[in-house]
C-alpha cells in the first residue's frame, strides 16, 4: 500500500498536475464493465487521479445521459454513441473541444477522416473508439448441409433461399431482417443502386428520390415474398425476441443476418455446438455502384463541457486510448480500436478475436458513401421503421411509404438548418 | 404548544418536502413546458398553444394512441373488476385450504408489475408458446397473438386482468363485512343465491366497487410496462398506449414540450372520467346509513 501511495505521489509530481476526482460514464455488457473499471484503476493510479465509474446497459443510457446533459451534471468523461452527436452538440459546443487539450491527448493516433466524423463547427467533440459496420453473417454449417455456396449476388441469394427451404423444409429461412435490420437492408439496397447515402451532405436533405427508395422497399417486400426472410407479422408473433435469443437461430434454422461486425460473438455464442458463423463479403446487385454496407464511427469518448477538471480528464482519456496500460486493460471491449497505436498493439498481441478482426476488415474495405448521423436520428429512424411496418402489413404501397419516409426525414433535417 | 406544533411539522416534513419537490414542482413544470418547445439541450422557448393545436389537428399517432388507450381502459377495467369480484366471491366460502387459495390468487398482483412477468407473458403467447401449444393440443389452429393488431391489445389486457389480486382482496374484505343475517332472511323469503347476489351483495358492495373502479381506471390509463416490454407498442401501434407515446416523445425524440402536452391531455381525460364517476356515483353507490330507498 505504501509503495502504491509513493508511486502515485511520484507520478503526481512527475505530471505536475493536481490529483482530481473525476467521473466517467459508459454503457456496455459485463466484459466491458470489468475491463473499463480495470483500465480506470490503472490510469487513475498512473496519473494520480481518482475516477468514479458510472455504468449501465445500453437501454436507458441515452435517457440518463440526456437528463444529465440537460442539467449539466454529466460525468467528466462520457461514452457517447456517434449518432447522438447532433442531439447533444447541435452547434459543436456540447462537449469540450479536444483541440484545447491537444498537448495532453495524442490526436495523431486518429486519421483526419476519423476526427472529422466527430468534429462539428471546427470543434473536436470526442475521440472515436472504433469504426463499426453491418456485415453479412452466415451459418456456414446450415449452408453446407443444404449444399449452398455463400451468395455473392442478390440473384444467388434468392436462389439460395429457395434451395434452403426445399432441402431443409419451410421452417428454414436464409436470412433475418426485422425492425432496424429490415430498415438497414432497404438502405443497403438503395445505396448499392445509387451510391448515395440517405442524407445529401451538401443540402442536408434526403438524397434519394421517391422512386429510388420505393425500389428499395419493394426489394424488402420481395425478400418476404420468396420467404428469404420472415415477415414482420411472423416475427412479431414470435414475441419480438432478439435474434440471438431465438431457438431457430441457435439451431441454424435462420441461416444468416446483417449485423454489426463487433457483435460476432453475440451471434456466434448461442449457436449449437459444431455450427460455424462467418462474416462474408457483402451481397451485391449485378449493377451495384458500391458495396453500400452501413459503416460509421461506432461511439466516442468525450470530455464534458462542464467538467471542472478538463486537463485531468484529458490525461485519463489519453491513457485509456493511447497508452499501453490503458490499451491492454480495455482490450477489444469496444471493437477493433480506432486509435492506431491501440489497434496495432492489440492485433500484435493477439488480444482481438480473429473473427472480429475479419468482420471489421470487410467493413473497412467496403465501398460506399459517408454515412450521416441523421440516419440514426430517433425521429428519422422511427418514421422509417414505422412506415416500413405499414408497408409490410399491406396498408400502404411502396411509393406511399417512400414519400412518407422522405417527407418525415426532410422535416427533421429542416429543423437543423442554421 | 408551539414546540409540539413544530415537532409535528418536523415529522411531516419528509412527506411534505417529497410532495413539493418530486410531485408538485414537476407537475407545474410540465404544465409550463407543455406550452414550450423544449429539447432538453437548450432553454425552452414559449410557443403558446402550438403543441396542443398540433396534437389535435396534425398528429395521426396521437389520435391512434388515444383510441387504443381508451379501448384498453374500457375493456380492462370492467373485465378486471368482474373477475376480481368473481374470485373474491368464491374465496369468501369456507372451504378447506381457503387461506392457501387466497394467497395463491393474490400472488400475480405482487409479481404482476414486474418486468420478468411481462417477459414471461411474451413467451407464453409466442407462436410456439404455452397458449398456442394448448390450443393445438385441443385441435384448434394456433393464434398469432402479437403479430395481429387485433389480438395484440387483447394479450396486454389479459396481463392486466391477471393482476386482479389487489381489487380482489378489497372485495373479499367487503364481502366478509356483509351481515350474514341478510342472506338468511332472504333465504327464508325464498331468494336464490343469484337473487341474493344481485339484490344484497352488489348493492352493499357498491362503495367498494366505486373505489376499485377509480383506482383501476387511473392505473390502466398509466399502463406502461406491459406494452413496452411485450410489444413495444406494435404491431402498427395497436398497443401504443399514451404513456408509451409520452415516453418516446420525451426521451427518444427529445421533445419534452410536446410530451408534456400529451401528459396534460391524459391528465385531463383521467380527471374528467373520475369526475363523471363521482357524479354518477350518487345514483348507484349506496353507503351504510343511506336513507335512499
């Protein structure tokens, strides 16, 4: 204990900083909680500060952070989901501008593109933790048993869906697509055909035409029609259970999905023994302009604009993301790190699951437009999913659905006009 | 005397402070916010009646949610009260092991509000859940409970009705307080069990029915856990009760002003229906010592 206190005191003298009491908040699962607490303990000791952890699951975190931000009581260091950036930092001043602590934080570990994704009005709002994207996962065991090769085009995908059902029976479906995943499959198809993201960065309005989006919605309808995916009615009837909790997924009766690369283990874990899940290259239309998979900075660490100790918070932030002790302790609990030094160190030491690395490589090599955070604005996403549901239940046509979605999204985007 | 008065106030202080800070202030603040545009991140801006005008003229989701909420309340409350009274009536008999049954029937109310039970409900009514297994076993077709908009609300209603324990206990206490000599006299006069129930039990229970009606109605209007966990308001907003809409507007769309306006509309609806119930109670609620014939 005496040694520990001496080390802390020496570190304190060396850094010339005051010992400060800080708070840090994040969301995650048990492994992330344990790793982050361990990393905070190490970095606190190294820099002579104390950091109180505040952590929860993802559900409810946004509500909690919103309430704290509204009251100016958020933690000194906060983990923020990237799509929330425009919500909390409309003018770029929602979080501390990290350029003001650039002498403490080694910003050279991030590419200019990575930093641009978290910069608003010239103010660097945070540091990206990883680049995450949706990839195609297939249950290779199920496909092999049915004699199906991994589809690379949508025509092959349609044929594979039919083969799977004819070989294994009507209880088998090739793919999963509900709620957000259904929305992102529609998005994928439109992006592949047009090369455009939902939002045009120049005009800050929807870039797609009604016809383009309607075609994407009809693509989704076709997948249901040929029973390549289950209908929304069928999925709701099953109790809206998460895919990885479904017995049909564990048994390989649903043979694939379009999920975040970093969630490989979440989906591979529940599979019955002997079944193999693999991330594969994106399925494409023959006339696709780009791969079009949905890739974005997954989340970032920010320092509160209300923090009384921004310098101390910057020291901890730098330790977590660029110093060996912090990198080793955090590991891959937030995906493959965006910080170059962290990615290199963890990859070299074999600390990152090779399946996650492989899935992330597919994301990083895929072609497509830069994704706007407005894709995940709660109202844009809510309107998209609700309208798609109305189409899926046969209440409206694909054209009407496309018009409603575009109009709703443009209303939201219009509110952000300066 | 003065010190004793302060002592009394001291004892009451925790409640009074709690009431002021956690109920009255948010209550009044939400009234103010309902006339503003407030996204939590910047100061509220006064918009007058705009939120209310939007609610009643432009908001298709609000109309849908209000309709669903009214259907839910007007089916759940009578069903629950009838079921609670029925079970209380049975449990009022002197049967062997009656205390066990009284406890057993109350258990769902202890568990009922919990998330775990809502999750359990989701599995029971799923495609391959217990209920459909039973139906198939009896030779019926399985039912799409959550995927069909007409059935989804019914499953949420059933969950609330299943939690009849608190109303049942109150009915049971009231039943036990009815003077047995009234039934004996009616029996001597040739009354059947049914006529005794209709002309003795029901009139003497009306104060308790009235109490349960108000309490259950207010609770039903505030239902959140069941639809939030089981159906997330779907499909097609068929279980999208107003409290879910308030929550989504406030914490998912960050429109606290609009959410406050919906909350106040909900409050006014509950208040009006409660006042109607109180007004009508003069005609159908009979208290001990009542001189009406």
